[in-house]
């Protein structure tokens, strides 16, 4: 039985990668100025328009993929007699994992031949994207479903997500930072360094004054936690601050001989909670310790 890998839009991979590899995907929902958009990697709701609206003061919200949409897509590939792997955004950040499991049960009740595996990647953003990137290369090279599932389960806690945010307003609005801390942090130009922990949730691990120092801290975290830099494919995602993303890429390349660097915008799913100026450095390294 051939295997199909399904992803959600929170993986923030470039649209070209998704389209060139014919990757089936489901988009989370972004609510922006009383309009509802399905996030499809910047095709319908363009990054330019989304970030323009944020700069103008819009405060977007997001909602998960519902059970029906998962069920519909799972049934499509079960009817084609394909085994399914769905790589879900961290269950600590979204209900997609839960909705997908309900859909899986419904499809399995109707189709005896259904072979569906739903995996909580404990990741998001371009970190989740690195898992997708690696398993699609495995699939193209002939790996079995079992081999791919085992690889994800063995490596998902080795995916590191380190990022900084420029605007604390969105973290405050999303309940991830108190109003007092947000106001003081903005006044003092403090940049929180945020990490995705072993449970797949956000954790503020440090507060650094000044953006340049905060950018350097991302490089330091890479050095502390990387393994075999010459074979590393790393991800840099940015909240419409491409100059900073390219500067971070340059700093990485000055100190390390990484194999490849993927750069892309932070999509509406994550950016609705982090705002303009968010910058992340993601890679597969040592096991998460927090």
C-alpha cells in the first residue's frame, strides 16, 4: 500500500515546496477584519496583505481544522487504497491533533481497509516544516510507512525551535504574556527568547535587551544544541522581516558549514500570536531537555 503524508499549514514551508512535491495539506483558519481565510501557504491570504493589516492595527485570530475536513481528506486517500500519515501541529497549541483522531476513528469505522496514523509532532512553524521536509525525502527514497512513523517518533523531540518577537502586544492578547510584563518589556525594548518545550508548548526562557543581542542568542542556542552541523538543514522563519532573516542566515554561515537553509515567512497561524518581527531558528539537534 502506497503512503501519503498529509500536513497542516502551521508547518510554514515555502509554497513552492508544497506544490512541487504535491503534498496534501489542510489549512487552519485565520479570521482577519471580519473575513475568514483558509491558510494555504500565502496563496489566497498573501503574506504581504496579512502583515500590512497587522501593521495597520488589525488583530487576527485563528481556529483549528474541524473534524469534517479531516474526515473528507482521509476518506479520499483511503478510497485510493493509500496508507495515511498526518503530521499534526503540537497539541499544546492547537486542537488539530484531537480533531484528526476523531476523524480517523470515523473513517476506520466505515472503511475496514483504512490505515491512518496521526502524529503529534510536538512542533510548529518551520520546526514542524523540517519534520515534513525530512519525511518527504524519505518517502521519495522509498521508505516504508513504518520507517517514516518510527523516524518521526524518534526525532520529534530533537527538533529545536528558538525564536524572538518584536511586538509583545500579540503575546499579551493571546494570553502568553501578562499585560504588565508586556508593557514593561516594550518600554525597556526587551526581546523574549521563546522555546518550544518537550510538551510542545511555548516557554519564555530568557529576556534580552536589544534585537541584535537577541539575534546572537539564537546562534548561541544553535551552537549549544546542534549535532553534525555539516549535514544540517535548518529553518529560518520571519514575521515580514526578511533583512533580519538574511542577516541571521549570514551569521549561521559565517560560523557553521550547514547543508541547507530554508527561509520563509511565518504564516498567519503563528503570526496571529507573535506579530510582525518574529524571527525563528529551527533545527534538528540534541534532545530537548526542558
